[in-house]
C-alpha cells in the first residue's frame, strides 16, 4: 500500500506540473506580440541604391509590471536592461559614412557618423544624480551587449538637449499631468564620432532578432557586402506607444533597422541595373516563421523601373501631396524556391550627367565645415539652405567637446546673399568645463525663403596632457555631427514614418497633419588637428641612452671581469710554424722541419717555471 501511495503521489505531482506548464504556455501564447520584417529598395542619384531593412516587434505589454520575465519575440537581454534602468525611450545607431541629403533626399531614419545614443528615462523623484547614475550604468551595459565603446560615455561628452530631442512615444510625465514636456532633465545625448562599425557590432545585433540571421530578410545581411557600401548604419529603437486614442493602455515597439547605400559602379556590371543577388551576394531562400509580415517594397514612383517579376500588389502612398508608388512582394510566397528569390530591377531611362535616377533637391539641407587661422584659433561654419519659398523654423544643436573651447559672444547668424543679420528666436548655451563637461549650444532661428543662412562661432586650440592624446595623435581629433531639426510644409524627398505608425505597410493608410514632416539632419563630422607634441623625442632619447649605456658597459665589463695571462712559447712557436708553412706553399717551397723550426724554443717546463716565478 505504501508503494501504491507513493506512485499515486508521483502521478499527481507529474500531472499538476504538466497542468502548470500548460497554463504557463497558454498564458505565454496569449500575449499579443508580433514580429514584422520589411525592406525598401529605392534608386537614388549617382547610380546608388538605397535599401532600408526594418525588423519590428510589437508587444501589448508594459514594463511597469513583472511580465517582462516571459519574452517570446522581444530580446530578453534588452528587456532586463530597460527594466533595470527605467528607460522610457531608447535610440541607438552605429554608422559608417555620411548621408548626402542634397543628392539622396531624406532617409527613413537619420543617424550620425560613429556611435550615437539618446535616451529618455522614466520620471522619479530622486533627482538629477540618479539620472546620471542610470545613464552611466545603461551605457556601460549596452557597451557589452553590442560590443561598442559606449562605456567611454560620461559627463565629459553627454548633454541634455532642450529643443532637438523630444519623446517619440508615450511620455510618462505627461500622463501624470506634470510639466514633463518642458523638462530636459530626463534626456541624455552622446555621440562617439570615432567609433568604427564592423562585424563585432553586427553579430550581437543579429542575435536580438527572433530568427537570428538564419532565416528571413536578415539572411541577406552578409557582413562582407554590408561593410563594402558607401553608407551603412545599424540601429535599435525602443519606445512605448498608445493602444487607443485615450492612451489608457500602452504597447511596446522595438525596431532594428539597417540602412545601406550601394554604388552600382563599384559593384561592377551595369550602372542601370541592380538585383538582390548583386547587392547581397545571395538570393532569398526562406522567410522567418515567426514573422507575421514579411514584405519587400520597391519604389517605382518614377515609372522607369522594369522588374523581372510581377509584384503581388501595387500601392500608392500619399504623403503631404507627394505620391509614392511601391511594388510589393510577399516573401512567404516567393522564398520557397530552392534556387532562391532574386529580384532584378532595370532602369530604362539613363542620364550621362548625373545618374540613371534624376533627383530634385530637398527643401532643406545643410553643410558644415571648419575654418582655421594657423594653429591658434579657428571657427565652425554651418550653412543652412532653404529651397522653399516661405521661411522655415530651424533648430540647430551642437555638442562640442571640452577641448574645443568656443566663444559664445562670437556667434553670428547672417544671410549670405545680402549680409542681413538674423536674430535667433531662442538660444540655449552651457559653457564647457575642462575634462568635466562639453560645450552645449542650441539655437532656434527662422531661415528666410530661398536663401542660405550662415551660422558661425569661433574657438581656440588647446594643449592637452600627453596622456590624453590617442596613439595616432597626428591623425587629429574627431568632432561629432551637429543636428538640424525642422518641420517641412510638404514632403519632397521625404520617406520617414509618422510618429503614430510602426510598420512600413501602415504608411498607405496613415494620416499626415499639416507641418508634421519633421526632419532631423546630421551634418558632417570633422577632424580637428590640435597642437601635438613631438612624440618621437622620447624614442630618440631612449635610443641615445641605450647606445651610451651599451658603449660604456662593454669596456667596463671587460676591465672588471677579464684576467690577463701570459701565453707560452710553445704556443707562439706553433703559430709561427703555421704561418711559415702557408707562405712556403704559396711560393712553391717545402716548409722547414717542424722540429728544426722549434729547436730554439724554450721547453714547456722552463716556461711554466718562469710563469710560476712571476
């Protein structure tokens, strides 16, 4: 009976565990989380092709509770980081190259050259010191997660922008009825312009995808072809969005993006033809089984692109009076072939002056450079081009390192064509502190229609401590990009999504309010040649000192360690006989007898005796 009772109890435990596991799985599956993978191809000027990958995870969940413990599609490693540091909104980008707005239009997501990160933290009552502590912990943790140099971010290169970076999702402070929208204590921004983007960053980025890089559109992201482009940028963006109009409940949006610009001339072949296999080195053999949506979009707005395969559907998006036509392919239908899905696009019209694709200049673009006066002082110059007939309100933001001291009183804003001085609408400036705080400058100004406005500020060159110079000090010091933000009246060359939209497919039914086409352009980052000491002098001193020591050490070592001894006559006699024999052989004579030649030598015993006496 005891054995039967034990068996029954084991069966009951097993059955209860199975029921609990089943209930856990059922509750886990009941979570409404979905994954979508999409890619857009667009031909741009100068025989370039712009491809934008977007992997979106939508989850009707909130990290205010402990439900983040069960992550099905959302990366668990990132969920723990966001929950630990109370992150409300997170934007990360790793970029190599500079986006040319004048020729390529506006990208879907902007990114600064190097590593860029900006974060909105959740509101609490612990003050600024707690935000700084969380900011330092977040950047250090993300550095290990993405194999980046975010651990070098500290108070010396971080700022709190006032106007340029606003929350793109739900603002928790706004929900509480506070004045959180006007508070910039919870935002942090930093950029590392010298960061090199390579496969060490791409590999951990792929691991956050539900299907990794083995299936779906992510299988096209081959490191060999990605890093061989004119421009490539990978990003990760997290925010919370409203589920309804009243925003009574929220959902989580996590986007992983890849932006690539290929040069068809460098890839070889024809400059008026591109294909998936030519761009990525392989076809598309599978789709991600966890993806609800898996679509390919090709921009055919100019009606001069001929595709080798008939699209599944064609839709037109109306964005602020601008009509954009897309050919759509469902990967679930085309990726089942054993040969792989390969889409070929041929551009019928050609132009020898520019490229196969004609372009029109965007309404607003910017150019930035430095001017030098020897090695004592210089200046930063920014030119803002407004091609619209009406004035545009522009926000200019600079995060200048502490070793580039700028002079606020030298700030000048003028119109180039007539020299008219423009008064800014708002200014915000925070002076830097050596090795503690960067220089922060933010200016809001109105740029007149069809004009070019120049903004300039002077700075000085500084001397650093010799430990603060990088190994290649003569290469120069990188200064990150400036950020120029504006709201355009209509969408010329505009491809971004509205703030209320998550997926690319939602752009066809999206509503665009007036003046809602917000652009945020990054300028060029430049290299500044600071006064650099002659680091070859220590090398010369070391070589000279080593030479002196070597020359002095040799004779001293010989004098103190070697002993003088007299050589025996017998040894001298043998050496004399050897030399005489060699000379005799040269002249063809026989050498004298060794005994005779040595007959006059002193016996060894007498030599030893004399040596002993000495």
